[in-house]
């Protein structure tokens, strides 16, 4: 320990505020750990995939390090529940039994989805010519490009 944490530790020991190692860990967490109003289980449950699966995994794992005593089945449920819908369906159907299996399935289906979207995007690039319509104002018509 260094700095403020070491000064706090010395003060706590001198004043007989800490008896066991477990008490020290609890006191350290309360003093220097997460804020008391920060509820990591709720934050973990509310986290939602907005970018890639890898980005979501990083955020999920960063939050999950603040949560203790959560069974792996709950981690899987929290992770899968907030995936993008098209990925969530695929992962639920596979019924992963480990967190790492759920993550790898999500990444695999994300790759598949990306590959399937490429030909679709390329086939949508076409042009359509509107028929010329004459009015009293003048000629109306033209070409529409869709990319």
C-alpha cells in the first residue's frame, strides 16, 4: 500500500479498528472500493450490446469483476439477454453451458451475420429511371440512385 491507502491503514491499525484479514478487506472495499450507491449487479443486468460483441464482452467483464457470488448460469443469462436480438436468438438456441461458450457463439454468429449482409448490401446498389411526366410547370422525371 502507498499514499492515502497506507496512511488510512496505519490509522486503522493504531486505533484497533481492524481485527482480521477479512475485516481489513471489507474495510478497504468500503473505504476505497466502489461507491456505496454503485450497484454493479444492476449495472451488469442493464448493460446492452451497442457495438461489436468484443466491445460488449469487454464492458461486461469489466463490470462483472465488481460482482461476486454470481453463478455462471446467471452470468450467461445476463450476457445473452442484452445481446442484439439477431445474436440473442442464435445463442439461446445453442443453449451454452459456460460463459465462454456463450461469448464464442455470439462472436461466431456476429461474423456469420456480417458475411451474410455483404452480398445483400452489394445487390441493393442499382438505379431506377422514373418515367417522364409533363406538366404545365415543365418536365418532371429523373434517375434515382440507391446505394
